[in-house]
C-alpha cells in the first residue's frame, strides 16, 4: 500500500497521516487533505534591477523596492533649516515693524506766519514758554471768612456780645501768616482783650503742627481796649509766627476779658469758630 502524505490546505505544511488539525496554523483537516503530495512550485523572487544589489533593496513579497537614499534625508534636513530661517525672518520683520510704529517724541506746533511750521521735541524745555515755579498755596492771596458781620451772642440769654465785621489772614514778605481780626464790642462793658486759638488746616482736613513748637494751635490775645460800641481797625495785625503756611485756617474765640478784671469764658462745645480760606 502506498503511503499517503498529508499537507495542510491552509499553510501547505506536511502533517502526519492521522492528524486532524494542523500543528502550524491550527486549520481543521478534511479528507481532501489526504492524498499524494502535490508537487510544490518554488517561486524565485525576481532579480534586483540592474545596477542595484539585494542589500540596497527592500523585499516586499516577491518584489524588491528601492531603499530610501541618504540624499532624501539630507533634503528633509535642508527643508527644515529653510523653514527655521523663514520663521526667523518673519520675527525680525515684525520686531522692526513694532519699532517703527512707536510714537515720535516730536510734535508739530501751530503754523507760523507765512505757512511754515516748527517742530518741538517734548524732551527739551520750550524756550518760548518760561518755566513756572511752584508757589505755596498759602502765599497766593489773602484768606478771609466768607460771611461778614457775624453776630456772637450769649447762649443762655441771647445777649449780643460781639459783631465780627471781618477776619483775614495775609502773608508777609517771608510768607509767614498774620491775622487781622475786626470786631465791635457789643457787651455793654469795656473790653480789655479777646483770647483766640488759631490753627492751620492741611489739605486732608487735619490740623498742621507748628514747625516752631510742634503744637497744632497758637494762642493769640487781642490786646485792644474797646469801649461799648467801639470797634477795632484794619491796622491791628497780629503775626502768627508759630503756624505754618496753609490754604485754610481756623480761628476760635475762647474768652472775653473785661477791663474790670472779669471775663466771660465760652463753653468748649459752644465756642464761636471761624474758617478763613
């Protein structure tokens, strides 16, 4: 009896004649798998193209494909470098554009007679405009009360005591403040003097300290004897040497001193207060 040789119909692997499954690919064998070995045709791969060796070709199936040449790699590197150079050129172009777009420090002045115009650099001081020196706000002019002829009365009885015609603070040649307090005696008695408290008020509303004493108040006594109905004159000026320059001052009447050595002290919460600004 002639021996039968079995081959897998799926992978063409030679198998034992009693095999049921292929030991290589696992395909199930049928009766048709048994039989004489079929002659196998060996397909030789084609020869590489002329001028190339097998080491220079990639085999894919039964065909050879040419391996990428080193020149392709160099070409990719060259394209990458060109792209980097192009991006750098765009960056420098944008930077140069930003520098050109910055505003110039030169401004055009109004056209001069005859249609010509001049340019002036803001970084240089103008010769046509003199430089202004900053002056203290307090030395700008005379400060005074807004309402004139104020009447001061006794709280308990309503008796009129004084009529304040005006109160002013001016500044001498050195910029030091001085007070002119104009009032009329309506007490019915001879007045010897008035006691005042004067304060300099800062921009934030707080009282400024004296550069001389360090206090925030200067006590002033108006030594002027006035008969009933008499008034002071504008020539009565009292220097406020302890107070700094300011744009606003507060004057408080604290006491009236009479010629007979008696006095009238105003309550702290009811002291007549004037604001000079």
